[in-house]
C-alpha cells in the first residue's frame, strides 16, 4: 500500500520571551512566519530548547492558529510541561505516570534534559523567542502583523494606501474632515473574545492586572467603545474571581471588537460596519479600550488622564511577566478544572428538563424557520452516477486573493434588505425576530440565501463596488448573489467561481461549501486553496481546480463574461 505523506516543517524555538511580551505576541509572529513560508497541507512540528520556556497554554494558543497559518496541524511533542499541565488540570499522579511510561515506551516522549536526536523535516524554520516584540495583526488578515511601536504610523499608511488588505484609500484632505467625536481610527469595539487566547491564564490574568492598575489610576474606557469579555473556558471565570481581578474587568464593562483577542479578523467578521479589525493580546485590548483609538503611539503619547490630573502612559499600566506569573501561580488551581469539567456530564437543570422524542428518526417540522430538512440526499441512489463535467457555465463571482470562509459563509446579523430577510418575512417572521445566521444554521433555505452575503466582499464583476451582489451575465442585471444563482439554476445553466490565491482560508466552515452547492455552483477555479475547504468542496460535489503555475485570471485575460466547459475523465 502506498500513501502520500504531508510535508513536515520543523520550527525550532530558542531563547526566552522578553519581559512584558505575551503569548499572543508570539502567536501572531509565528503565524506571519508560517504563512509566508506557505505551509498549506503540511504538518508543523515545534522543537528546540525554547520549548522548555513555553507553558502548555501558550503552545495550545499557537497550535489553535493552524487554520490562520494554513497548516494541517501545529504539533508540540509531549514533554514534562505537558505532564505538569495534566496534574494542574486534576489528573491523578497514577494516570500521569501511566501516560509518561506509555509515551516513553513508544519513543513519543521528549525529555529536553537528555541528548536530542537530529530531526529530519521537509523544511526548517527558526525563531529566537527573545526577538518577539509586542504586536497586533490587521487590519484585515491575521498574518498581517504590525509591531506595537509602529502601530500609529502603520494606521496612517492604511488610510493612505489604495484599497486592499492594508489600505482604505481615504484621501489626505478627507482624513481630518469627520464631523464628530469619532474619527478615522477610533476604537468602537474592544473584545476579549472566546477562543484559545481567552483560555490562556497568563494573558487573561494579565488583562485583569492592566484593568486593575487603570482603575487605580482613575482611567476609564472611552464612552464610544463597546466592550466585551467572553472567556474561552469556564475555568477562566473561576481563576479571575480567585485572583480578585474579575471586578476590575467588569468595571471596564468589557462586551464585542475592532481590537479583539480572537483568532480571526477577516472583513465583516467582527461587525459589518467596522472596517479595520486588529488582533491583539487581551491586555492590549484593555489598553486600546482605554485609549479609544488605534491612532496612538503608546511609547510617546498618554493613554489618558488620571484622577490626579496627570497623564497616564502605557508603561504605567503594563504589568511585568513576573507579576503575571505570580498571580497565575496563586490563582489557577487543580480543583477549579476538576469541579468545572465534572459538571459537564451532568448537564444543568434547564437542559435536563428538556423533553426528547424517543424515535430513531428526527420529526421534521415544515413550519420551522430554524430547522429545515436539507435537500442533499434528494434523489440519491445506492449507485454512483460517476463524475459529471461542466458545460457552458457562467461565472457567478470573480474574486481576487484571500477570499476566506468568513466571506463565503453566512455569518452575523441578517440584513433587512437581504434575500434571507425576504424569505423570513414571507414566512411571517418579524424583523425583530430575525436573529442571526448562526442561530438559523439548521435551515438550508436561510443559509443558502446568506451565502456570499458579506457586505465587505469584493466581486470584480462589479468593477470596484463592494457588497453581496453580482452581475447576471446573460442580462447584465445587478442582483444579490443568491438571486442571480437562482436565475441561472432555474434556467438549467451551470455556474462556476473564479478566484485568486488562498481561496477558502480561515475556519473550516461547512457552510462555505454547502452554501455554494445549494446555489448551483459546479466548480471553483483558483490559484490555490486552503486544504480543508478544498476537501469540503469535493465533499459537496464542487470541483476545485487550480490555474497552472504563474497563471491566473489576469494573465489569461479572463473577465468573467466567458462561458466555461470542464471535461472530467470517466473511470
């Protein structure tokens, strides 16, 4: 038997993070390096003496970003730090000893106190942890890292640059003509959001310490900033309470984000109307909520004025690594993990009181606007119909690079003028009860209408116009993407999508493949795909095809107004 093995990238870590540098700073640095190295479809293994300086929570934060740097996985071999974490989270000494013995017997345990074997990988990368500096990523992609010291200058460049991943094309004469307290760069959302970052005790307790110091000095969140605190683990709330820091975070009224501690900041993901979205560590999110703008040089400009009338600077509220480590040591206890996760299997009073039908098949309710029987298996037989090509297809959408699953998938609120809103109103649902696409993900009728409904999506068929519409090629009409797709479908006409590099990057959202399939898309032709999304497209019967190297829509002179035929080999 033969099989294709993925490439293995060895990422060597050396040194130690400097004082005041957070796990998030490291993660954003690693993400930028790996995305530049192109690790799509590869395994990334971290090794080196720097591993001994990395707590397990920091390793998990790096591994959890693998969709953002494009790898199949980010892997940290089990070592003594892993075993310490197992003990911290309530595992017995006997269980931990058994795990260590098993892994050692199978040569799967790494002991950095012993001589290390030479590791062989397909390619190699290296990072001295001492070179990592405080940073953010944005304003539109997780791998566009910006050093904190360059943030103000970087923001001015974004305003000046042409529209793109690092540009908004705001004319210089217009940049100061905003007739309100808010101006370009004002932080309107600051969110410590639910993800691996917010399960990491060092950055969460660090955020609490920054908030505590800010309160003591008399600083307040700017009135135009909407704040959010959504921990990624039930244990987080317990160790914030144990440390006495929860009240300070509450006092800052932390609640959603234009500066956020999550994994992804793709356009339209945080909020449809926040055009610039930066990823940052939880402590930095607190700092930007206090500053109220990204147009600030934290090294030189004050964050605000204290109750004594004196300027308060970033350095006055930022906490040292030693301070954070001391609070982590005293606040994160094994009993917290044990008590929190023991309760999971018991449910809660509300869940336990729900009545559940005893039948083996689900009873579909045709009147429900939340759960609807999808058509995926309609007409399916036990015999395969074989591969089916595409004949004389029209181009539904023409994209550039980095179209993410957030651009494709239905997400967020349902716009009042959208096809999904029209459907719900026809079903008797009031606008106030629309809820979100996420809450209605069990209804294919809603989700198909919400596919490609991102208001920040750029479809080149619209010649510069941004939004969820396209051109119906036969008539030249500008329609919502769903309406155009249904017009093609009702006429029996196939459609395809043309795209650039990294199509389908980001989270492996199933609706990013289901939605296009329901809209009648038969193929996507792109420069490159994110591996998981490519597999999802295949699973839904959509053909993912790549342009030849050095070719794309521009070099081939494709406008999207052509007809496309794809011949597949029959087996």
